[in-house]
């Protein structure tokens, strides 16, 4: 074969391989049933409020939206769970790729889509919110230039609450090169941002990849992890500070002793062995506790090195109709401390006529009166003579 023919053949196969790699999603795979190209006129017809009192919100670190759509994982998840609001983190998209890959083509028309991108590095970080309800307002980033270059935060304001999705910066894999930035700059500024939203008179629902294992139960092997990114004392303390400012970790609140993970390293195949960490959270304002019904980790959903998480609220509940879970817990504890009303009936008590009490100086020590040690009540209980109780046992 001549040199000219060899070059032509090599060029043909290179071009064929390149075209196959760069095929758009609609050429590589047919979209799921019901996912059609959006009509601009229809996109404006989103309701202004949630149609039901029950609101279902999900969050998922997809580790690259292009790949997860290409495998049909996102479409299958939306079809099965149909969340009212879906928060996505680590989308790794740019504005150009959204249009080029026709991402909107693979998302049902019932969702209004909002995207935030990394400005300084393409194919990195990024966040998105898909919602069935038209937000009153959308806030991109934190409004702080040092934090707003990677598209890590997106906020949607609704009638009764805010939804914030965030992809918290990782402190670093080996050398913790971004550790100081994370714990000294990002965490404090982000907490201030969340707290300032509450000052507008609405509670906050924060969901996303927080990149921290808050408690030892949140990591499969907590021993020796104090120098690992996401489990350093400083990162864990900062998450505690967030909760101390009036917020609740929904999953740990409803499941205080359950160990479930949301992240597994693909390098070590940790998902098969169950060795992971809980890095994804839904954190809510304390005022929403009475509306909280479920907080779940959807660990069976595949497609990423993270699995989705979800929360469910009943917005019809109010403080006048139901007690908060904290009040119910404290009520149960107080009941367990109080003696039963029928306790006196169970004891073999012999009532006696009151006798004249001699002067205290004339009472012999062996005749001093004692009380049953297991009866604790402020009410008046008949005096029990110790010898008489021992005879009746």
C-alpha cells in the first residue's frame, strides 16, 4: 500500500472516531418517551406555587451531567421520583455546552431550569435547579467575587421558602491545598449568606454536597481520618457552627442512629463494599421542623459516585395544629421521669392515726423514720416505717 493510501485510510478512521466521540446526545441515543424539544411558548406556563401541600425536593451530585444524561440515568430518576424541585451539583457544564449538547431536550417540559457555571475553568464544578414552580427570584452565587468564579451556589426564592443548592469546595485530595480557603473564607461567608436569607422572613432549605462527614457515624472508618479532607476537626466544627445558628440536619434529626452513606470512591470500588461517607445533606431552618415528614438517602440510585438525597414537607402543618418533634421528645422524656398515678396503690401501705410527736431530743436513732427510696413525687405520701415494709415483702 502506498504512503498516500495509508495516510488517507488513517485520516478516514481518525475522522470516523472523532465524529463518533462528538456526536450529540440525540444522535447517540433517542430521548426518553415524553422528553421532547421545549416550545418557548410553553416554557412560560409554570405555576407560581406548588399544586400540593406536600413538597418533594431532591439533591444529587451527578459528577458530570453530560455523562449521566448520556446513560439515561437522570431521565430514569426524574421519571421514577418526579421531585417538585431537583438540585444538581458538579454538573461540569458551560453555557456553550448546554446549547451544543441540547441538554434541555432531555429534561421534561414541566421543569423550569436554572444553571450556574464555572467562569474561570470549563467543565468544572457548576450547579443547577430544576423546578416545577416558577421562582419569584433567582440568586446566582454569593455576591462575593472570591467565591463566585466556580458556579457553586444557586438560590431560588419561592412563596414560602428559599431553596439553595451548593457544591462546597473540597479542601484537597492529598495536600489539603484549599483547606485554609475552605474553613477560613468559604464556610463563614456561606453561613452568613444563608442566615441573611432568613432575615427576609422565609425559612431556608439548603441541599447539596457539603463535602464534610459531620459525625463519626457519617464515615465508614472514622479512625485516622482527622487529616483527610472533609473529616478534619475544623471542617466538622464549621458544620456544627452552621447548625448552631438555627438549622437542622434533616437526616440525622429523623434518623439519629442510622448509618447510611451518599458517596463512595470509584477508585477503590467502595460502593460494592459499602465503605463510603455521608457528604450530601439537606439542612433546613428550625421553623420548618414541624413541616418535615421525610429525609431519605436514595442509595439504590446509580449513575454517579454520589447518590441522591431527598426531603418531603407538608406545608399545611402549622404550630397551632401539631407539636414540633422537639416538643414531643421532651414530653416523652418528662413522662418517663414522673411516677405513675397508681404507684401508691401498688405499695402495701398501712395508714395509722397520727400520734403525738415527742421532742426531737428524745427520739432514739434506731426509731427514726425513713421513706421508700423509689418514690419520687412532690405530693404528700403516707409515712412508711421501714420494719413494717420488710415484713410485708
